């Protein structure tokens, strides 16, 4: 089984994001960047399939600026065999990414595309489903368990108030949720080894994909601040305030 | 600006989240039609026809639609969508699974989880887990939109008089195969739409101690939630999780018990009308967003709180 893992470079999950004063976006200059945490989980799942002999090759791919190659190096250090870098602006929309991945699937012919359910920057939660639709493939989204079967994968999806189990014929797209696994930290020898692994450079033009979409971001602003911080000294005072002042109980 | 709304339902009625999506649709334009898909879901369509503001209800009823598999539902929406300028749904797990397929097939860029309508082509949506708000404009001929239900007050469940029209249910795509579900039974109201939510964090200490949280939730007529830390510690299942990686809630009253208030948790509850925090750590960040912070041992405080509510 050959696995393609699309990944994204995002602001590190533990960094407090700052909105630019001109409203043009979020400040990414001199901010710690990282692999999207959901994508790390997808990579970990792919590596476990490879280590157990169920996957033959794991290919990481990203669409983004040159700096996104750092995240491909992380993917290679986690164990991906090789990587593809499609040179695009950082802010391309999910539909454009899905179209690029269609071209990648044509080239690579994977059995499984394993990816994060969403990126923690734009929180769109779209690319996996869009790719599956454009390919006419089955999809398993928000999964918390994955098990290869005969010509299919069995997945457990996280849905409202519980779990749902599906069998997906291959090829398929699977998007992972946080509880699937705990991703590994690459060790120093793996990081060194990753430096020698190949990253192939590609452009949207070479893939014959138009990356323009019908959506534009007009402005980005801070959400209204919540004024909190008031204290009460006892449960009795709390109950009284909730009844008399807030009138919610 | 004709709008098609995908109806999320529980097998008998459409969810409150869908009625919030209809409220959002009303801000964008009219007429508003509804698509109900499922198996033996005639009663859903009948009840949906009573929602004020709905023009027509399409009903696609077939065995292969019973589990809302995206591969089977998306083509129905895609076919209908060509007659509309907007396809919209509440951002429920079902819609989040289905709508991007529809958008991709239509060749349009979906707009996820909007919280405000600026104009029929311009919307506000949270990014970075709600730490920033983006105003986006779509020039696509058909807008495909998911709506954050907590940002819109649901329309009433009855009072309207729409027609119900049967729709060709199409074929089973023969792709994903449904094997089964494990659902957690819960007594109280549903977490996503509850008027009151009482959430416990790592401070609760054990799965057994979570009965305290359940007791307080019951006394307040609310639902039980949890922080990711409490879920990761194994105190409660993941579907109780409130936050960036769980559910987004905006109840009238949110009580955070033994929750420190990590930014990822705040992303899921900071739109609540009134926030109460009970924590013994005076430095806990949750106090900064709380309207009423009580620095106390949670075990005695929760007992006292519940007793104070007892009739």
C-alpha cells in the first residue's frame, strides 16, 4: 500500500497569534512555525502502517512557500521516504490545494491519502473531502482508529455522541482526528538522515493546476475581548449573583 | 438569492442547529428550501415543513441514505444546487463531512463556519480557533456555506406551512460501507445546544469524581462537558470535549470546574453568555474570561452549589 500524506506549515499551536494592525492578516514574521498537529498524527499513522509492513512507501507533500520545506524535513525525519514541494503562496484556498492533490494523485497513484482533518490556521476542514470528491473516492473523516483490510481500510469516525465505523474501498482519503495516536518526536539520527532524503520541487504550472479560487479575504481582525475577571467569595454569593444579577438560574 | 439548506436530523426532527442555519439563511435571502435525506425519515420532512420561513422541503428517502454517507448524499445536493445561489448547512459533523464534497464538485470554494453575514456574498468566520476573525468575500456563482450554529438564534420549530416534495434518491455510490455505531447514551440535554453546560477538567481528578459534575449539571438542567485534559486523562469520552478540538458551545451559563482555561478550551466556550469558573488556583487563566470566578476547592464548592439549588 502506497500512502501520500499532505501536510501544511502553520503557526505553532502554542504560539499566541497576533493580528496585524493593518487588518491584512495574522503576523507570521519571526513566529515559530510547525507542522500542522493533525498532519503529524496522519504521518504517525502512515509510519506505523509502514513499520508493520502494511505500507510500502510514504510520500509527504506540501503546497506553500519555500520555507514549507522545513516542515517536509520534519515529515522526512518522522520517517517519510520522500517529499514533494509545490511552490505556492502560503494562503491558497482549500479548493486549490485539493486540485493540486488531484494532480499529485495522478502522478503518484497512492492507495491511501492520509491527512489531518483540518489545519489549525484557517480551520477550514475541507481539503480531504474535496480531494475525495474530485477523485470519486470514498472518504473517512475525523477518524480515531484505522485498520487495513483486504483491499479496503476500516475506520472509526468521531461523530456527535459517539463513534461510527466504516469500510472504505481503496483508494480512499482518510482525515485524522486528535485521538488516533501520539506522534513521535524525531530523534537526532533521523533528523540527520532526513537531510539526505529527496524533496522534489514542483509548480502549479507544471501540474497544470489553476490555483485561483472565488474567495478573497477582505480583512482579519481581533475578536471582541471578553471582559471577565470578577470574583465572588463564596458559593452563596455566586448563587445570588447568578439569580439576581445574571438571571441565568 | 435562493437558498438550499441541508437538514441535519435525528431521525424524527431536524436538529436545533439546522434551525439556527435557517435563521442565518434568512439574513442572506429567500426563498429557503430544505433537503431532508435519510431512510424512513418522512416524519422529519413533515416536521421540517412546519418551520417558519421554509418554502419547500425536498425529501430523499432510501436505504442507502440512512447513514448520511457523504458519497451518497453529496450528489443529491450537487444536483439540486445548480438551481440555487447558495447551499448552506449547520456545521455539524454530518455537514462538515458532506458539504466540501458538494463545493468541490461544483468547483466553488466553500466558506466554513460563518458567524456573521455582512452581505449576501460577504461573511465573517473565525480562524485560528477563534483568535482572529476573517471577513471573506465570495465571487462564486453558488455559495457553499457551513454555519456555526451558536452564532445564530434558532428559528421556531413550528408555525410554518411548507410543502413536502419527494426527490429521486439516486443510487448507492458503492463506496463507503457502514459497519455500525457506538453511541454514548446521555440523560440530559445535548451538549451543543444546551442552555446550561457544566464542564469538568483535570482538577476533577478521576472518572468517578465526574459524578459530581453530572450532579451539578442535573441540578442546573444542563449538559456535561469536559476539557481536553479530562478527556485525555480518561475521565469521560471524547464527545464530551469542549474546545478547539471538540465541540463549540455558547450556552447561557457555562460552569467550568477544575479547568485551568487553556487557549484551546477557551476557543470552544468563550462565546457563552455567562461564565462561572471554580478553581483552587488563583492564577488559572480561566478566571480572566469568567464573569464570576470562585477560588475554592471544587469538591466542597460543587457540593454546596448543588445543595443551594435543591428545592
